[in-house]
C-alpha cells in the first residue's frame, strides 16, 4: 500500500490519540528527512497498522482476513510528496473463489481531506483486475464482471472532468474561440489525442514531470487559449468569427486555425500529465491497468463531448441571430477565463 505520509501520520495519530506519533512524524515531515519519517513509522508500527487494518479490509467468504505487516515501512515519493510504502500480508481462514475488498481510508469525517479515492489493482487466485473505491462505492469483489470494473473507472473519469474546474474552463475557452463546428471538432480531437498519450505514459510510470511544472502550465494554457480569442476580437472586431482564406485540401482551416490547433495539441500533452497526477496512479506496465486507464479516459471524453454538444450549438445560434451579441458573449467569457487562468498561474508558481 502506498499512502501519503503526512496524511497517514495525522490520521493514525488522531484515531489512536497517539501524540508521540504525531510529534515525531510531523517533525520528520517538516524536516523533509525520509530516514526520520521511516523511523517514526517503525517506532509506532502497531498504531499505523491498526489504523490501516481498521479501514482497509479483505474478506474471504464471510470471514475477515487478518493482516500482518511484512518488514518495516519505507518512504517513497510522488511529485515531491513523501509516501509511506507498507507491505501487508492478509491471511484468510478459508479458501474461496471470490474476495471482497473494502476501503474506508481517510474518510471525509476526519476533516483532513475530502473525496478520497483508492485505486486497487489485484492478482488473486488467477483473477486480476483493478477497481476504484470511494465513499459511495467502498467495496468490490474480485468475482465481479469485467464491465462492472470498467464501469467504475468510466464514472471516475467522468467525475474527474466535471470536478476539475480548470479543465472545464479550458474547454469553454476552446468553444468560445472556435468559429465553425469543424474547428471545435478538430480542436477537441487534437486535445483528446494529446492528453490521451501523456495520460497513459504518465499513469504507467513511463513519463514523469513534476506537478510544480505541470499545474502552472495548465493554468497558463487556460489563459493563453482564452486570450487568443480576445486578441482576435481586438484585431478584427466584429469579423473575429469570420474565416480568412482557407485551403481546400487541409480540412478548410485557415492559418489562424492551424496555429490554434497546434497550440491546443501542445497544451493537451500537459493536461494529460495533470489527469494522471490527479488520479494518483504511477505503476509499472500491466494490461489490466492499461484497460482500466483507457476506460477512465473514455469517461473524460464522453463528458467533454457532451459539454461541446450542449454549449457550441447555442453559441452558433447566438452568432447567427445576433452576431455582435455573440462576439460580446464570447469576449466576456474569454476575458473571465483568461483572468482566472492567470490568477491560478501566479498562485501555482508562487505555491500559494
């Protein structure tokens, strides 16, 4: 199990009213000393194990399996954040074809984090798969059908995009700056291809870029794409939504359309790293995990296309019936999105 170190220390200490663990663990965290962090966990191994075992369980039939810790906890790191690596061995009283896994780690009621999701990959008795657990779906069975497992990751992807305001604002900036249906379709396709590539590579541990770089660039991408449309309005006024001379053999995009498409693709690469970082997966290659990640990505795309399908037709109607109002509306939206992106950029660069 890989659990965020400082969260584990605070939660385990609070649950057992173990102030020595809190003091030692927090001091080691603030000092940024992996050796001291591992020592703190080792010195209070029983408290840490009790917290984890009480909130993460494996059941064989109707009987609970008993966890024991194998070796001492070690300290790893993800995107500059220390993680506690625990190796646990569950002994089950009876052998059955299916096992139930339940996770209640770091619940909302503790007041430290909200909406915790636990990603589980497993290989038990010839069965393999992966599952996403949260407060609404805290359990899964290793005997569940493949479509049930994939359904969980589909919903996880959909929820992730809907809860990620920065990605939604980026999408709105794309919609506002698109002059024709062809442009938004190509922009969305370009963005999808780009972020799918980096999302898969990062989630499978093949590419690693620090969050201190990824998150500010995502914020900057929002400001740039929205600002691009504002610049077009300033330069061309009421003709900002008109196409310049377009080539017949290149998808009927003009020069501005092609440049914008390239910019969107480049920023899509960065957004893919953001998706992977938010999901918190950084595992070695496996087909089981790959298929789950693909389904997660499909969930993202379905929500993205749904937003485009609802918003862009309304924008087209407004532009055709009241062109000036359409320019003003997209200008106001782009200005607000651009300002928000710049604010986030400054905050993420400064670490505030």
